[in-house]
């Protein structure tokens, strides 16, 4: 994966954080920096840790299925992207009832929004990222983008309320990005390697 693909992947993964942050901003109703920075920090942290854990787990056996690695990466990205696209069409009330100032709630949301990133770490191992130095930049970018997108989502939710969440369709665009990256990986491995 090149630099642009990593940044696009990071944006795609951060869309769940962005959507949850908008809902959290709606609940906060005003700018409260401490809970906002706490939420953004944990969203970014877990989005960075999960791909690392997935990569560590998959690195131990990726050499056994090298001939299928591009298919596995495609399937993971297409599945996650498809699920995000499907979820974006669910007609849900954007106002969720939870306390975005509670550390327990924030940690639960951070884990829930980062599960997809675990699978991305698996795909990194299958794409040939064999040593820690190669995974460090992508996970740092993913964590940073998730942090920034979370803060932006919180501010959007506070400022614009429910209407902005429906108009932005963050999960739809995140899913499309993941599907495109997965398809590109598959095409490159099938036709250009």
C-alpha cells in the first residue's frame, strides 16, 4: 500500500468514530474539552492498537497462505466496506442515549468502533508488512486520523445537531473507500504482479 492508500484507509476506518462522535456531540450540546479530548484520544488509541494486534496475530501464519494473501485482503476490506455501506442505509434516530462523559462508555465505544481495525491489521500481514517498522507508520496514521475525525465529529454534533449526521453519510463513504482499496489490491495482485 502506498501513502495515499494508507491515508484513505485511515479515513475509511475513522468514519465509525466520526459518526459516533457526531452523536456524542449532540448529547454534549456544548463544547466540553476534557470529555471531548478523552473520547478522541481513546478512539485514536484503539484504532491504532487494534491493527497492531491483528498484524501480530496474522504475522505468525501469513507465510502459510502467501498465494492467497491478496484475496484475503480483498475479502476483509470488501466485507467491512459492505457492512458499513449497509449500515449507512438503516433508518436510525441519531440521538442515542448514553453519557459521552463517562470513561466506561467512551472505552466501550472505542473498542466497538475499532473492531474493524483489527481485521485491517490482519490484512496488513497478508500484504507483506513483515516487520514492525513497516506497520508503525500505517497504525500511527490510522490513530491520528481517528483522533482528528473524532474531534471534528464532536464539534459537528455540538454545532449542527442531528441534521448533519444524516447529510454526511459518513459510514457510506467510509465503506466505499474500503471497498475501492480492497478492489485495487486484488486487481494489482492478479494483473500486475
